[in-house]
C-alpha cells in the first residue's frame, strides 16, 4: 500500500473554504457533458473493454503525444504492438509527466473507476494492469457513464449521419441517460479541402436534395438540421483555424462552390466568402431551431505531414494557431444580430491569450432574456489544465458574470474521462475558496455554494433548455 494516497478527499483543495465548497456543493452535482466525441454505437451496444489499453489508449491523442515525447516507437503508440506492451510504454511515460494534467487525470481515473491508489510506474504497472483488467470484466460503457452520475451527453455528429444509435437510445428506457447528437457541418464548410465534392454527394443523398449550387448546400443542411432536432439535438459545433468572416460576397461564395465541385482550387478570398455566407445561413438556421452555436477557433491541423500520411488525422499532430481576429468574430456575430438572428453562441479559443478579446466581443452582444446568452467556452484542449482553467475562470470573472457560466465538458473519446469534471470542480472550488479566505469574496456559503452548484450543472441545464 502507498505511504500516502495521492488522490485523496481534499486533492487540490488548499483551504477550509475550498474543502467545504467542494464537498458540500460541487461533489454531489450531476454531470451534463454537452460536448464530447464518444461513439454513440458503443453506448447503445454497451461495449465492454478487455483491458486498459483498449479503454484508455486506443483513441487518446493526448496520451499519444506524451508517449512519442518519451521516445516510444509508433508501433507502441498507434501501431500493432501487443496491448500489454503498449500499456508498459504508457506507464513509463506517465511516471515522467508530473506537472502535466494527464498525470492527474490518470491517477484520478485509476482511483475512481478501479479503486487503485498506487502511482502508475514501470514498477506498479503489472499489478495495476491485472487489477484493472479484472475490474473491467464488471464494467461497460453504460456502467462507466452511470458510475459518473452523468445525466446527459452530447456527441459530435456529421449532418449526413443517420443518428440510428441516438434514436435507439432515446427509446431505451432502461438506460436513463440522454444521449443527444450535435450538428457539426465541418465537411460542408471545407470547400478548399480534398474530398469536398465527394462529401457533397453524401450530403445530397442524406438530405434528398440535388446539390448543384451554393444555395442548395444551405437548403440541404437545413433539412438535416431539422432531422437532428427531431432526434433531440440542441446545439451545433464548428472548428476553425483563423477564419475570416469579414468577406461577405455571394458571388465569391458561389464561385468557390463551383470550382471545388469541378476539382479546382478556390482562391483564399472565395473560400472566406463561402465560409462566411454559409456560417451566416447556418446561424439563422440555428436561431430558428433553438440550437446553440459552438465555435472552436485557433487550431492548426495536421502540421506533421509525414505522420499525417503514416497515421492519419486526429492523432496528435494539431497545434495552437493564431486564433480568430477580433474583426472576424465581431463581423460574424454582427451580421446575424443585425436581423436579430444571432443564436446562443459559445466561443472556445485554443490560445489562452485570446480570452479577454473574445470575452469583450461576446459581451457586446448579450441580450435578454437569456442569462449569459453568449459564453466564453471552458478551457479547451491545450488550456485544459490547472493553470489554464484558473486563467479562464479569472478572465470570465473579470469581464463578465462567473455566476452564469455553463461549466465544463470532457471533449473526450474515452468513457473514463468524466473525472475531468471532478478536476474542474476542484479547481473552481479552490479558486473561489481562496477568494473567500483572502477577503476577495464574501464568506457566504449560501451565495457562493449556490454559484458553484449552478456552474457545475444547473446553468447548463437552463441554458440548453434540456429536460432531464
């Protein structure tokens, strides 16, 4: 047994106020995970996992990046090495990762789902492997969700998807957790990228609309969005690098579509115009259907072309870009607000230096009756760590209303990642507890405990108007 348990009851809670806020208010709140990349089929089929590598390492590019940094050959990262050998490489990697959020998450997951208190290392790896393998025989995708007190999940889905498993899950009264689709038309916006014409053909088939023009794209997406709404969808999602939404030109948008469908490369100006015009059309659709619009901005995808060719996308080769310009975000929001068609909007930035810029822009478009209609999205990806979460919360508190914040999400492909909600809640309680202890905030547990509960769960339920 370890001399001292690392993940103890008061992990990350450095004051009496923080301890009380967490254990009396945050800890018991359910989870609404409104943005993740879980596979709905695995939930529907209640998938079981043979070992830790299958449930932990198979889809996690966060871990893959660290393993490569530790000198692991790709065979042990995404290749065909034995699962146990892959796990041993991860054990060696994580023992060097003190200071990284994955060090915290790894040990929180071992503690919460497998009852393991030992630190993962090459020495403890064999014992932990066997312990967790035995425990996994009793667990499944649904069991892991229920153990985490999750009430609702929003997956990430393409407009052409048939949503078969979401529909089946909605009719399954035995589960008790809502699994909702999210409308992510990323490929319909990728007018300058390979495979665009093939995707438009797929969208045409799914919608029943013959897509021959830019206007037809918007019409097809409207029909698919209506279908998504019938399956319970309440929000959309978009991922951009550094988009320019200042280019409003229907002529250039149509030219971009025409060129792309013929296999020609549109100009940068035409691509910008296409994305701007389509995002305005989509924003209006979302407003009419009651969808919130998520914008993830600032990522540069697949910067290692050799590894992209060898391994594929979403494998740990994306990075922080320059983000969205103030002019671009303001132009998109203003174009929609001019006609009072700006939907609820959540903006996530990959560069933490953009927090104040984005917060000040969305603050210019807040509107009744929705509390916090436009949100500075929670710390995302390379910001999802202790310092990044604190930085985000402070920026939000300094520029807006912390009390209307809709809280955290997993953004994960793993059923073990719900500990990220606990991680966020502990950091939130520690920060507010520090404010209380120092006199920066009142020593009022009714006021601040209620705010903690709202941020953890209640605000998101109200914001998305979801029935649980």
